[in-house]
């Protein structure tokens, strides 16, 4: 079934993937390798890369070491640093998509507008900004940090200067000599601040709550190390494995297990004390919630940057704007030329969900009105032959999201193989099986710092108060639990 809207030879395919970040490109690689070459990857932007294409702000880098924050099945020996800059990660994804034969399947500038299950044809119909596609399977790999969140600040439209989100950095608006306000003190802000502090004339940080910060043990890899990783793949695997298990230890602190919890707090407090001698500033930078409740950040240059003479740490949120005055919740007013919103993403409520309609015509957003959920974090009752990668309960606060994505790729490929082996037309998660899975997730969540750490974070659904973003256990437990497709949780129809 082809449509007259475009001359794409691949309009009726086995698999339609939405999104070309780590998840979409990773799935593309596995589909090609499995010989399942009837697929398209629909990407609204003009290149692959997802997070790493969009976030180009000064200082952007991963905070999970690159040898781990990359595909195990497409390794790179010559990462420049332990924590590589964003541009290098973006280039890695572009190279991987090209080298693995994924690019011919990618449709750029194809913004998914609606996905509808056609119960008669038992296929998905996907309308995009550049044409319509039909497919047997739909895989949503649209990310949960892909749509930036701009807080509703009264008067912001009256601001005469430049104003942009950290994920849409305006490189055409140099900050040299400007009075700049950075709104937020999360993962992006702590990378931006040290990178711009010496260029700007004044810098005001609007900090609603102080982050927990650990030292960043970054360094460049030497040429000798890169050669070793190239010549001896076992050395690369061993670095990756070592990092993985080191980071798994951090989960023990999120469960508030001793001595890991106290030990982690002691490291963070010592880091603050050693980098910020001024007691007033140190007080402002001391978190008022438990370690791990919000993402624990790593930086060795944020505190020294905040201590510089041209920086003001405003210990309250930006509450309104009046012309060029940015006024904090505490009532302090600052005259600024530029406002940078490092305010995060629409994580709990992903916009794509409003446009995906299941077999009873209800949207995924309606289905998720009480918060995101899915069987084995991948399949949704009422949405046959559909899988989500990096969706509900897959986020991590302590290890590599790419590891989680790879676990889910195995699951999705497993489901496809099962459908083929049994000549099935549809696979649909059973609501009872999903309830059992969610009860298990809830039980794992109990006692974690995310629910009981005394903070408000994007990991928790604001409506239900449930932990819907994060996987509340060790990453390897997710792989054990969720990388194998379990047919018993699915209702099936035959005769494909
Ligand atoms: C600044 C930053 C730093 C991070 N650092 C780390 C880190 O160090 N370690 C870690 O584990 N995680 C990190 N993360 C989390 C990161 O998002 C994930 O690790 C990973 O990149 C997610 O990949 P993804 O493919 O699931 O989503 P994305 O990379 O967000 O890709 C989703 C893609 O879907 C596309 N899309 C969305 N909607 C549509 C639509 N309607 N139609 C067509 N296309 C659509 C988007 O344009 C995007 O290209 C970071 C996130 C950010 C924002």
C-alpha cells in the first residue's frame, strides 16, 4: 500500500520506528543485523542523534563514561575523554547509523503527527509531516528528554533580550560581555555555568534547590590508551565492565543502604567544603533533601565557577519578568541581557503520547492520564504490536541509559521473532499481566530515595505521585527482568 504523498519506496513496511536517537539508531542496527530490513525510522529533525543533536550548549558532555555510554555492539576505541563532549557523542551516533547501514532507512524531517491502529488491516497507520507509512509493528523511540520544558513565567514576553532553552542553544547570540541569567541548577546548568562564566560580564543563577554534586573524575585518554583499546578489544570491554559495576554500587545509595548512603553523602559534602570556603555560599549550595532524590550531578568546576566575583547565586526560583528585570521568588531583581532556561524536559508527560491511538480509539495520553505505565516497561494494553523504548520505568539515576536501551532492543527483537515463529498477526499486552508487573515495580520503589527523599523531582509523576520514569532497582536487574519477551503476558491473534 503506497501513498501518493511521496515517492518513498518504503511506505508499507514491517516496522515503523519513531525517533532516531540512541534508541532508534540502536534498533535500526539490530534490525539490519537480523535481516529485518523492511523498516523506516521517522525523525522530525534534520539529522539523527536525538539528545546529542539537540543539546549543543557550552560544556555539554555525558556524565556516564563514554566507554559505557555507547553501544556494546558498536564500540569506539578512541573516545577522547572519560566523559566525552556532546559533539563527539553525536558524531558517534551519526557514524554508527552510516556504518551499520541504518541511514537508508531514516526519514529526516518526518514529524510523526498521528499513529493509529487499524483493527481491520491489523496494521499501524502513521501520518507524518512528509507522508504516510503503514506497518505491522510500531516502535516508539521518541525519547523522554526530547521536548524541552519552559516554565510559565509571568511577564516573560516583555523581556527585550535573548531568551532560549538550553536544548535550543542560540550559537548566533554570543554571550561575551552580557549580563546572563541561567534559570535552573540541574544537569545542564552545572555544565553551562563553568563554560560561560569567564565570557559574560555578570551571571545570575536562579536556583530553586541546590543539587548534590560529586567530583567529576574526567581526563583525556592518551594516544597509547586509545591504541590499546583499538588493538586489544578485551581491554575496552574490561573498562566498560568495570565502570558498569562501579556505577551499579550507586544504586545501593538510592535504596538508602548503609554504609553506601552515608558514604556517598560524605564524599559530596567534602567536595562542597573543599571547593567553597565561604560559609554563606556553602550554605546556599547545601541540598535540603536526601542524596539521589534528584539526579546526583558530577562536576569539578561548577562550585569554583559559582564562587567567582561576577556570579550571583540566587537561592530561589525565577518567578516573574518585567522588561529586562528578572525577579526571583525571594523578591530580588536583576537587570539582564540574556535568559537561558536550563529547566529540563517534558519527561513524565511525553507529547508524542497525545498522538498515538490504540484499538479502541483512545490516545496513549488518555490511557496514561494517571501516569505512564507499560508491561515489562515496553508494551501497553490496547495498543497491539507496539513497543516503547526508553519509556515508562526505564530511566536511571545511577548508570547508563544505553544499557537499558540495549536490554529493550533484545525484548523488541524477541517479540518480533516470537510473532514470526507462531505466524501471529497481533501481540497485545494483557492488562492483568501489566498490573502484576506494575505492582512489582511499585514494590521495588518502596523505600527508595526517589519517593522518600524529600524532594520534588521529574522522576515522579506529578499527578499520581508514582515513580513512572525511573527503574527503581539495579540496571542489571532490569536486564534480567525485561530483556526477554515473555509471551505469557500477551494476548495473540494468529494468521499473519
Ligand atoms: C543534556 C543531556 C545529557 C544526558 N546525559 C546522559 C548521560 O550522560 N548518561 C545517560 O545515561 N543518559 C544521559 N541523558 C539521557 C539521554 O536522553 C539518554 O541517554 C538517551 O540519549 C536517550 O535516547 P533516546 O533515543 O531514547 O531519546 P532521544 O535521544 O531523545 O531521541 C528521541 C528522538 O525522537 C525524535 N522525536 C520525538 N518526537 C518525534 C515525533 N513526533 N516525530 C518524529 N521524531 C520524533 C526526537 O527528535 C529525537 O531525535 C542525557 C540527556 C540530556 C538531555
